[in-house]
């Protein structure tokens, strides 16, 4: 049963009087499912505006979404990341509910997620997927999610248990301070790391996760998109943790240099001669690269701190939800 969420019912002491809610649905060929998603959100959040951003669909997604009552717009650049970037730029609201248009997420969980965002003055509430059907959450996707969540926890902090969930509620200050760079399904990883790097107040809420309806097909490729997500994690590691990133490269180069130089050193200690001059030059060159990598890390770490301070100041210019 769908539960209805009325903004006027929220405590005036902790929330603004009638905050605006935007439900944002990126869509690509979701004709079979989008009408139900739009209707469910309109029934559950009657005061919210439901936006559907069509991403070059070849079916009747736009028409079906409009007939169901959504505000329909288009984003010609292909990829979920491009659509989310456009939605965040175009839409003005106090809170944003991001969800997929494929009926897999539980719309009835939205009121609790929004209430928690305002009552606890959070910047992001993530719907952690609890699969209710075997076909809903494929084993490969479950393994990949656990693997990538572990990587992110190790590199950036262990605050999330489902970094790839597409069901999230954001504050305005999160959305307007998010410098989106992703193009495809790696957008969820970037959303997660942005919150971790600025140490935003966040929370997770368990939400049922179901299977797609008949006639609807997943756009996610396990290996292709898994590779893109892995590359995004490494890119963010380089951009946000440059000292650690280049120090690891430097350490690997230094170890390689020592391995190359070991025979030269043994010969020199035994005879006092350096007969393998090219090997000695190669070892020295690799060691210089190791120190150069470490130097790059030190310089970029200073730059990154400055960038993070600027992002934090931009984030703080916008009031917290419920302020």
C-alpha cells in the first residue's frame, strides 16, 4: 500500500513551511514502467513535482510519462551521468528525490527518507537495496556492488553499505555544490565520494528492491559498466587522494629500481667494479621517476586541499535543510 506524504504535516520547528520537493527520474527506453513510477510518486508525494528527463529514448517514454502527469524534459547527451548533471542544474527545490524509472525501487520509502533528511538536517539519504525477488538483484551485480563498496570504504571512508544505489534523497546544498563529471552509470560512485570528501551528514535507509516489469530491460552491462565504475574510483582516488596515489606509484618504482640494481650492487661489492653500466643507469632512472612521482603527489595534495576548501565554502553558502 502506498503511504501519502504531506509537507504540511512536518514539524514547523525543524522544517521550512512548505518545502518544495522535486522527484527526478532519468529515463532511457522505459515505456513499460515509467507510467507506474510517475503515478506512484504523485500519489505518495502529492505536493512534489515529478520530472522525467528523457535520454534519447527510441520508444514512447516521453509520451507515456507526460500522460501520467510528469513534467517531461530531454537531455541529448547519452548517459545517466549527463542526465543527472542536467537535472541538478535545471531544477530548483529544497529536496530532490532521485530514482530510476523502472519500478525496481520502493516508492513508499520516499516519505521516510525525506522526513529523515529534514528532521536530521542531512544532505543525502541513500536507499539501501534489500532484494525481495531473486531476479531483482543479479548475483554478478551484487558481487560487483560489494566489491566497489569495499574499495570506496578503503580509499575514502566506510560510511556506506550500498554505494551504487540509484535511490537517493538530496538537500539543495548537496545538489548545487556537486561538480558532476561522470557520463554514465558511474555517477552513483561520484555522488558517494562527493559526500565523503566534504564530510556531509548522510544516512542510509533500507528499502525493498524488486524486479523490472515484463517488457522492461536493464541498461546496465555487468562488465562494461563495472569497468567504468572501477576507472571512476581510481580517477577519484587520484584526484582526491593524490599524495597516496602517487606515493604508491613511487613505492612500486623504487622497488623495481632496487630489483634492477641488485645484481649491479652485488658485483660492485665483490669486485669494486660496475661492469653493467646500462643496468646501473636504468636503475638510477627508475629511482628518479619514483622520487618525481612522490613530488607530484606532494604538489597535487596541496592543490587538492585548496579545491576542497573552495567546494566546502560553496557548499556552506546554501542553508541546511530545515534551517
